[in-house]
C-alpha cells in the first residue's frame, strides 16, 4: 500500500469524550443510560450540521468527520455509507499516555466500521518523560504496523504539551512557547516517531503562526521518500480569530491539505441546544455555517483547491 494521502481534506472532528461529557454536560462518568443518550443526541446535532454543509457547498470528496465509537457508532456507519471521508478514534480518552481504547482488540473495532482513517491522538514531547515516550512509541508502532498490513489509512494527531522546564524557559508564557519552542519540538517528534516505524498517512498538527514553520513540518513529514504524506491543521479549541490565522497560514503551504476544527465549530451551538436556547435545527445550522466558513477560508488561501478533485 502506498503511503500518504494528499487530497483536500476538510475534517469536522467531534470524537471528544471525557472533556465533552464533563465540560459541556457536567456529567460525571460512568454515565447513566439517560445521560449517554443525551450525549449521543448532541453528536447527531453536529453530524446534521455537517450534512447541511455538504448538501450545500462543501464538496463531499473533501468533507470528512472524525467521531468516536462510544457515542457516534451509528453516525460513523451512516457516514461510511454516504461516501464521505471518515476517521475513527482509537485512543483512550482523557489519558495523558496513549493507550488503546479497546486494548488488544483495537483492530477488531477498526474493522467493524471500516473507516477511511484510523486516528490516534498522542501527547508527546521529546524532552519529556523518556520511559513514557518509549511506551507510547511501542504502541504507536503496533498501530502503524497494523494499518500498513491491513491497508488501513492512518491519521496521527500530535499534541506537544510543554514540560515544566520548557515553561520556565519562556517565563510561563504559553504564546512564547507556541512560537519559539513548539515548532522545533514538533519536528523532533515527527522524526523520532518515523525513525521507530510510526508512519501516518496524515499528520494532524497544532496550529503554527509562521509559514516557515508549516513548510518545515511538511518537509519533515515527507522526508526520505514520504512524498504523498499530508498534513492538516487542527483548531485546538482556540477562538475564531486564532483559528482563521492558523488556517490561512497552513493553507498557503503545499502539503497542508486541509484542517480539523472541532470545538470552535460546534461547542457553543451544542451548549445552546442543551440549554434549550435554540432548536436542534438551529444548532445544526450554526455548526454548518461555521464549518462552511473554515472551508471557504482555507480555499481562499489555497487557490489550487478551487480546481482540486
């Protein structure tokens, strides 16, 4: 199977679980059956918004969703049948160390849905806990090897949280960390993981403020013959102004094929729906509008997408 995915990809991620349940709903796991149904219903609102956008002006060949099995199994099956790109989360939610949500049975759960991508979210800092990094790398190599053998596309969401020592170096300023330290740490992490056999088809990267940093990420993701590996920029729950800046910066760089913006797309709309301030249809329409805005912003900054298949 040829490594990589280089077609336009506009992803709406709503595979959030622990932070979604505790932050938006204020539920305390384990959930009751009623609470579980409420979360499932809310994810249907998000998916309905996605479908509205696809039915209007976001091409289905570029549109995709990322959702979890726990609350989105029916949505995922429906989306697979509809022909849009799908991604299924494989990691245990709410854990700082990557572990499989379903342990040794991870492959069975991927195969049950046959998504376009098996996706993993990992927090990895090359200057962090060495033993932790080695444990994570071993599991990630296992997942990567499985995907390659099974002909399954693999998406890697990389978060590089600062260590206490790194925060001291930037005087506890997160913006300085994001600008001065995180880009190089991201490059180091990609290289380290590639060198131990972790081979994503798409890297899902935290937003970068400088075009040259986006260029270096693409160069690293595509080094040593990985010519078709794609990168997408994630929103990280930032405000609209920051998300727009990240989208415009990434879109200007060949190799950044799209975006994955979740919480900034749906959080307020779902919160208003759950508080009975808007109807289900109104909430879905707000999700659709915001998702369409991201697509339009990315395409304006990435002119080749106007003629992409």
